[in-house]
C-alpha cells in the first residue's frame, strides 16, 4: 500500500473519533460504567474489562497505557498507523470485531508517570467546584494545601492526585472546568490506579465513590 500523507486536520479528526460509538457499530461489547464505558473482550486467558473509554480517550488499567483513537487502533488491533487512519476516517473497513488486543504498540514504551504542570493559581478550579458543584471552600482548601487538588497550567483542568503511603504522588485524574460542552475526564498516563484520590478520616468505615468530586460532595 503506498504511503498516504495525512494533513494535521485529518489526524485531528481521526484521533477525535468517539471510540464507544465506533466500537459499538463494529460489534464490540461495551458496558456503561458511570460516565465511561468498559470494553469487554475475551482471549485465551478469559474475560477482560480493564479498558475504559470516554469519548476519544481510553486507558488500559491493567497495562497502565492509554491515549487517543489512533493509538487505540494500533494497541488493541495491532494496526499500523496508515491502516488505523483509513479505518477511523471511513476510507476502509477492516475485520476488527472481537479481535484480541496486542500487548503493546511496537517501539512504544509505557510512559513514566508525571504530574501535569501546575498553574500559578487555582481560580478556575475554585470557581468550578464552588459555583457549579457546590463544594465547600474549606474542603477544597484542605486538599489544595495537601497538594492533592490543583489546576493544571496547559488547559486549566482540575487535577486530583493520589499518593502512596509515603505521600508520593502515584496517580492523577484530570477533569475539565468548562461550564459548556462535553466534560473531559482522563486518568494521566503512567498512573498507578491502586493509589486513587482519597481521604483518610477518623471513622473505621470505608466509603467508595465513583469520582473525586463525588467524594468532595459527600465531605461537604
């Protein structure tokens, strides 16, 4: 197949394809999990549901890797870049339903976990959490002082940090602060999801929440 040079717009369109709808149309099984979907598939070792999908973003919690639609086609179906682009843009149809995932994209290594760069202030995060989600200001300040909630510099998302037993950040989840459009949520690449955003109080009870803001609402 001759190489096809793709424009930046074509790459953006392909990488922004809604994966849940795309996969459902091609016969893959998806289960609703809160605001996300879990991809259900089988291979020689049994049933798996470690891959979560939200819009064009995906994350494999078992192998700690994720990305956009193009990378998903390469990771899950073992496609090369050109085949993935053609399928996502609707220029070709590949027999992809119920195919087992590949272990990894060739020549790609899992990314090392790094916290998103902090913004110089938290104005948008405070405004979003207080005015739209009605979280108590002192609750937000408590986590901000502990450096487990902050605002990222690039897109002004709210960042919720999970730390290990020694207080070292091991996981981060980003949530958009926009009041319009479809909300953006994603777990940062390289995150160890054993260490999710949490709070240890004085009660002996364990409370489990679907999302960080749900926990903040309960504390409020």
